[in-house]
C-alpha cells in the first residue's frame, strides 16, 4: 500500500466495518453494571437478554433513528462502508410488516442518509436451538421456512438492485439458529448469483458444544460439509476454532471478520489469529455491537490481542508489507470487498502536523497512526468521491410502495 503525502496531509483509503448491528448502538452505556443483563454472574448470554429487550422494542421508525446515530458516528470516524448484519425483521409477535422489508429498508435508508455505502446482509433465523422454536424477541428474527427468508432476500435485491451504494447479501445467523439442513440450500442460493454470505461462527464455547451435540461436528466442519465455505463466505468472530478449522476456512478461500472491541466487551475470548493467517485466511474487521466506535482500536486490537494470547510482539508481520499496512488493508479494502464493493469508496486525509504525529518520520507515519493514534486523527477525515448525503430521500421516493 503506497502512502501519499499531499499538501500536508497523509492520504489513506477510507475504512470499512464489515459487521454491524446498528440497533445495538441504542445499548451504549447499558449492560455495564451487575445484573443489567438479567443475571448476577454476567457473561455473553446475560448480555444477550438485555440486547433482546432492546430488539423487542424496535419499530421501523426507531430503528431508522438509532441507525442514523450509529452510521453518523462511523462516518465521522473515517468509515464509508458498512456491512449490516440485520436480523430484526418482523413485528413483536413474529407477524411480518405489511411491507415485509420495512425494517431492512429503514437501516439502508439510514446509511444512505449519512453518506455511507451499505451491504444489507439479510439474516436467516429459524430457531432458538436444536428442537427449540423461537423464543421471546427471537420471534422478530425468525421465518417459518427457508423459502420465505430467501424470498425476502430476492425482494430486497429487486428493490435496491440499481442503487450504486447498496449491496444485498445473505447471512445465516449461526449454527445454533439455522438447522443444518438449511445450510446446503443457502450455499447454493448464494453461489447462484455470487452473493456474499456472512455468518456468526464459533463465537462462544456453548455454540460449539451445541453443534457437536446436534451434528457430531464443530461449526466450521459442518459448514465445510454443507458446502458453505467459499471466496464470498465471511465467518464472523471465529474465536473458538478447533485444530484444523482454520485450515478448512483457508482451503475454502473464506474470510474472517474480527470484532475486537465487541469481543473483549462480551468476554468472548481471543481468536488464534496466527493460525488464520497461516492458513491463508483474509481478515477484515467489524464494529459489531457499537459499544465503542474506534476503527483504530479495531485494527490494532487484532495484533494486540494476539500479543496477549501468545506473549510475543509483532506476531502478524509478513514479508509483503509492514504490520501497519496489513492491518490498514484489513480495515479498508478487505472490509469493502467483504461487503461487495470493489474499492474503499473514498479517502481519509490526516493532517501531517497533528500533535500525535510530531517527531514521527514520514516513512513511519502509518505505524504511528495505527498503533499510537487516537480517534481525533480520523475525526471528520473521510472524503467520498462525491457527497451522497440525501441519497436516502431519493431512494425512499423511488422505492415507495
């Protein structure tokens, strides 16, 4: 990656966050005290109960308002592309809205209104777990059949097909929420039209244990057996992989999206990033729960987490580029590609004279930005090729009805 210093500014490709749950921006400051998730001993599963309460309260209007705040913050932090892993589809009792894609359209329009490019990754969700129907807020996520879910993906594709800043993909939620027999058909559906397919994979040990109990296979083994792994498949988290699973992802050409700020907030654990890179897996990053909007924290979190896991430094370096260059590529081009876009979508301009970059040699600027920079460096620095604020209003009028 070539660095450009122009008129006193360091120019870099704009950033992308490939995994977002925009509505969770409404949880900022919540679930950070004992018992707020509904349990005395808090973990991912008790946090999930607090998240479900928020999900159960959403309307298309409130979702749109929350998403605009989330995307505005991302745009201000230098992010121009977002992959929205969207799973709140229906009314509280599970009944579809009269316009079945009203909730999906609400987040797409919010992203466009804030000048973002968006990949709406329509989630497929069926159950609470093996042999268990959807429970509580999960009724808003679930469809009665795979055919119904795929029809909604097609409906979204038809509605947004002509918009240059929108992509539609598919996202089986997880091996817990999607029956194994659905996975083969989802893989075939995605391959038929070259759709990107994202999925939560091995985020929690309990997910792995449930998959083993139901299928006799670990999550990535099941995905490989069902034909899910390929160049347009993105495994989100991949925190608790077993021996050989990184190699399966690499052999399939799949990617992994890491979400360091959310993974540490939820106590998910530290993924074996070294094994992923050794297997040839390309990495991207995601803001996920919006607990913190700091793209630099996401990028350096990949390397710093691996340092904590291994007790060594500079563990993700390569012969092809500097560590900072590799991390920036993961946070820019790799993320944009995982959202279905061919380029970064714009440029960041960082002032060379910024106090944080004083005493830093020109050839070390990116190292300093990635490992020593704060959010102030990126604040308001994103410049897309054109100003697309207002796209949402045009889109809303075009697609009304």
